[in-house]
């Protein structure tokens, strides 16, 4: 009897291992990603076969394994159908997405670039220009709860919108892609960019992800260079620590929907929770979708003695000051 129980246990264990292995293999084939988080140029020359292409894709960190790629190509009857050409991939793309791109005529794909600092409205307009559903995209941006099960970082109760988390980058979409799948791609990308160290450092600072992304979104719109962003981040966090309003013109542009070289006193009195001239601390949420440099600046502010800054919208140059007197002198000297 004991021998029978042992054999039965081994049978069940073996069965579970086989089933687990099947589902693991299937996941790797259809849902796995490579390790390369950046967009990568990839050239396929005439005559390259599946083995050569899959090997190079693996070397570039664009797929998780050659065997998974080969299995997918064979199961979909795509062997021998790879088209030569210049492509652009990232490790966030799945094996089926890459396989489809290199076996279909290029005009079947829509390439869209969302610049850093763009808001969801601009993104939706660009989607519409490319015959994709921008209206549904905007609707879903306001419903982050629909994505919380798939993306744990959205469980921050302060997050009321996907604004700020739609990572700006170049994407390739199949014609007719649903708004949900478009957002999945962008949130996948965001999730990849925020590595474990960044997440850990945010927690160590006792800040929420929403606070960091809100700060990053303001920094993105205020200054251009990575070095300036670190300094401005330090200034803003210092202001918050002493209870001083941020006084960010970027938040006025967000509220009013227009960029001005100089805002009037009446502009600074606009009644809005996003107005950082009349409200202390950060706005309720991000005002743009920032790039990685601005996110890192928000997490790792540069400590300086500066408390004021001016940014020239025409040249992109930033002028810093330690006192209000120096700040006012910079305004006069630079016509800002």
C-alpha cells in the first residue's frame, strides 16, 4: 500500500512538472520579453534565415530565447518568410510582435513617436492622425482602475489617471490596434523603465509613486537638460519641505492650455488644484508624461543652495539664484 502511495505521489508530481513546463514554455513563446529596454535598430539582410536572425535577436536582448522564437515561427508557418529591411525593436516587444513585423510588408505597421512631455490629449490626436482610436484612448486614460490588476504600480490610491504613466517613446502598432492594447504597450514600457532600485529608493524616501511622477512631469516641462533637471528638482523639493509654493509656470500652462513667456498676476490667481502659485505642495497628479531623465531627477534631486530659477523658453538656458534679489536681477537681465 505504501509503495502504491509513493508511486501515485511521484506520478502526480511528474504530471504537475510536465503541466508547469508546458505553461512556462507557452508563456515564453507568446508573452516573454527581451532584456533590452531601449529602441534598437535591427537590419535584416537578404538571405538571412531564422537561425541567424533569432541568434542576433537574442544577442541584442530583444527576445528571451532562440528556441521560443523558432517554435513560434514554425507553429505559425513563418519559416522562410522573413523579409529583409531596417527595423526598430525594443525588448518590450513580444516574440509574436517581432515575428509579425519581420514577415509582413512594412506598410502594415504604424510607427508613432510620442515625445517626452506630451500629455494624453496630444497623444490621442496623434493616434487619430494615424487612424487609431484616440477617443477611446482618452476615455481609458481616465479609468486607471481597469489596469490595476495587470499593473501593480497603479495600486497607489493617489493615482486617479494614467496621465504621467504613458511612457513617451517610439511604438509600432498593427492597424486597428485597440486603445487598450496601445495603453498596455505604454504601461509595459513604463514598468520596464522603473527598475527595482528606483522603486526601492522612492520607498526609502517615504514618497509615493504619484508624488514622484507628478514632480517629474513638472520638471519635464520646466527645463531641458538633465543637469538642470536635477538642480530644479532640488529647488522644488526644498520649497515643499519649508512650505513654500512651487510657483511652477508649467502648471499654469497646463491649467490655461497655453504657453506664455510671462504669465500675468491674474493668471497666477487662477482657481485650480493644479495652480502651484496659490497652492502649496504638489498638484493632485502629473501634468505630462515625463521621460526617464526627469523621473530620475525627481527621485535623485541635486542638493544646492539655489532657491529660484528662470528658464528661457527660446534658448532652453536656465538661470539659478540663491536669493529673491538675485532672481529678480536675472529677470531684468534676461528679459524674463
